[in-house]
C-alpha cells in the first residue's frame, strides 16, 4: 500500500501524525468524548487527510481493529476468567498470605516485581499481566495503600522483559535482521532489563503508587465471599438477608486451595508456552523436524491463547468441580467475569484501528528517514527512531522491527563487534517501548482494567514505561561504548 502515498512528503506526514494525536487527546480529555467514539472519528479523519485511497480506508480501519482484537480479545477473556477462578476459590488470599508472611509487607512490591521479571521472560506482556493481576490486586487488598503501589512496578517488569528478552518478537526479529548474537542479546538484555526495571519501574512505581492511591477496580472488587454462609439453595445471605450475585458464592466448608496447587496453575501457561518456544527454536535450527506431527501439536498447545484456554479449563476443574462447586455456578461465575471487559475490548480494538491508520499512512518510513539523515551517533539515532515510532504507531514490535529493517544497511556499514551489535539491539528495544498513549493497546488495558482515567494513565503508566525504556537504553549504550574502546 505504501506506493499509494509517495506524493506525501515527510513533513506533512509528521504534521498529520502530531495533529491526529493532539486531536484525539483533546476529544478524550477536554470534550470528554467516549474513547471508542473519539478513536473512530480521528482514525477516519486521519485516513482522509493522509490521502489513503477512499476504497482502502475501511480496509485500513477494520484491518487495524481486527488485527488487534484477533491478538488480544481471547487473551483478555481467558485471562479474566482465570483471575476470577483464583479469586472465587479463595486462592488469591492464600497466595497473598504466603507472600506477605514470607517476605514481609514492606518488601511486597519488590517481591511482586522479581516474580514478574521471571514470569515475563517467556510470556507476552498481555497474557502475563492478566495472569498476574489477581495476585497484584490481592496484595493490594490485603495490605492497603492503593493498587498502583503493587501494580506499576511489577507490570513494568513484565513490560521490560517483553521489550528486552528473546523469544519476544520485537527484540528477536531485530536481532536476526541486524545479525546480532541471540545469546548475547539475552545475557545483556537480562542485565539492562533488571537495571531499567529497578530504577524506572520499581522505585518510580512505588513513589507514584504512594502519591496516587486508587481503590480496587470494580471488575475485581468482589472477591470470594468467604465471610458469608452458603445456603442449600446456592444463595448467600448477607447482613441484610438478601442474596448476592451467584459469582461471589463459595462454600466456606471447602478448604482453600494450597499454595503448590495455585503456583502449578499459574505456571501451567508458562510451561506450555516454553514448550512452544523451545520446539519452534529447535525446529528452526534443524534439531527437530518441523513437519513432525508432535512438534506441530506442541506449537499449537503452547500458543499463548491456547495455553490460557487450557489453563482456564484445568482451573475450572481443580478450583471448582473437584472442590464440589456446581458446574452451573462455575458457568455463571465465568460469564459474569466477562461482563466488565466489553468496554475494554472495544477501546483496545479502536486503539489498534488508529495505530493501523497511522502505519498505513507511511509514517514509519517518514520518521526513520528523518532521523537517519540527522547525523546523530548510531545508538542515539536508533533510540530516537524506535521511540518516535512507538509514540506514533503504538507498537513495540512494529517500532523495533521496522527500525531494524530500515537501518540494517547503516548498521552493517558501521562494522560493529558482536557485543556492540547486541547492545545496539537493546538500545532499540528500550526506545521501542517509550511514550505509550492512546494509540497503544497496552495503555488501554492498564487504564480500563485498573479503573484509571486517561489522565491518570498518562501520568503513571506512560511515565513509568518511558523511564524503564530510557534507563535500559542508557545501560545498553554504556555497554556499546565500552565494547567499542
């Protein structure tokens, strides 16, 4: 489609991008227009102004919408179901008690962050966030002080691993395109990732969490009513004598699940995804036959969506049926868990639609060409390309892979050593995650699931994610400089 836009120069494209983002923020923050409506209006207007052929405008709009929802809709649905099953069974309280009793209340945010670093290495950010969210909120409910204190830092850890560590797609593809050694990228990626997360995620996230105290979001506030009796008819009698929602009923005579059981369930998708990653890498290197039926089965079962689906099915039995909970109760509970996420899905999809239009307009090439012609040092140029592109198109993967493809010849001509190449990839990875805002699916995921306004999300998540990227890129740049001496 890019040949359709050759008549638009770099300057107008950059102005269109800046104007579209400014208009969108104005409609959402000042006019108070619903995000879905504002995103749709601005996406359509941007398509016309960018001179996307009229016959292709709907394809650009629906393509961005469908691609985003196709990747994330089932992840969100299965993730919320799994979170509700753990909450319903009393598992969140068990995990929180074990964590706090072992590490102490003061170190709870740090403990959650370290656990998230480990959990985020093999699992995509969206899936890992949804699996870990009930634990974050459970700690917040137990210790108090608002949700952000226990969510910002750990979520930044998940995001950092998504940006810095293979097998995540952006950094992996960039490594391949630039010819960097994957092993070195993983080694230094873990180092700079931990540095960036600790300073930009943990310390800054704790500071913000103490300053902005937010309640548990409505979608997760119910919890398991372990303090209410379970009647023979399946209804719980509250203090007023009225029955409560079926999704909050739980038989208090049933013992809560054990910590090993809960950890096994949380690690189940991790193991399945690792099987997918391992079999895929071995097949590509020729160790395994990629056409073998069992290899293909492992790859399907270990795909993120299927892994979460299997986890929900297993958790329904282990945390529900096996403990004597009626299947109709489980069904109703899972159904009620989906109701609060309808708005989340629509907003996330609309954000993908806006990003799709910006990408279709050719903004990525315009940005890369502008920075490439600036004469900046290579690490600074690559960081700026990825950072500005991230702010423009709202995708970590698109930003870093596009930059690697466009700048491959320049990097090859620089004749870098293996350590410099690995460090440069990590500089790009740091830049690819900065300035998330209204065109980023993860931005809306954080905003809607945590019950934050757009302004609150910009003041917290946007700043935290930007800072982890900046700190990581600074650490990677230092490695690049030292390796070149």
